[in-house]
């Protein structure tokens, strides 16, 4: 919960012992690995499994990108809506950036699809590093002056502040 409070992301993908769902996924992973990326197959999150997850080389405990292929898990979905829309929405809601590779595109134009996947990984790296910098900058920010706290300030209409009507001043408990 503390991680969720900090990041807004509830679930974290967990590598499984499951292998690749198809030779297609294995071939994509092999091509990405040849370009220096570490790939984990079938990473589980919220009851879903991401076909291929690209490990962040700067922070190995984190994933940069999820790659969805139209392999076995894609074809086993009950409906087109489940496999094409809902699944990706759930994963993105869990903080994943998803890149999709269609098997027919890969088989007919593997070099083009590989370039697109590598570009998606680099874009994810940039996004993550910018988020890290922003987080670090916010952590180092120190306000010039402490925030002003106004209690029971009259409004323009002369009424007291709404907070006064909704809260009671704190008093320490006395346990004798």
C-alpha cells in the first residue's frame, strides 16, 4: 500500500516460471536479447500475464515495457474485446506501457517490427528516466517559506470557514 500511495501503481509484475507461449514470442525475445535487453516471458500482474517484459538495465528490479504478442494467450481470450481492449487497459492501469507486435507483421517485416520495438523500449527508457528526475527534483524541493495555515478565516460573505464547522480541535487523551 505504501508503494501505491507513493507511485499510484498498485500491482507490480512478477516473473513467473512459465515459458514462452509460442515460438513467435521466443523469436521476438531472442531478437531483443541480441540487442542487449533482458527479457522475461510471462510476467504476471493482476491475474494477467504480459507476454514479454523488458527489464530496465538501469534498475534491474523494474520493467520498462510490456510487449504483447498475438500468441496463445491472445487466441485463448473469450472475445475480441477481452484480448484487444480490456486486457491492455487493465495492464496500463497497473502502470505498464504496452507495445504490441502482430505475428503477421513480424513474419513479413521482421526488421521493421524490431526497429519499432527497439524505439518503443527507448521511449519507455526516456519516460522512466524523466519520471525519476522529476521524483528526485520533488524530493529535493524545499519551500522558501512554510505554508500558511489559516483557521477560522472569514469569507467574503462574513461566514466562518467551512473547515471550522466540520472539524474539532485536537486534544490529547488523558489515560490516568
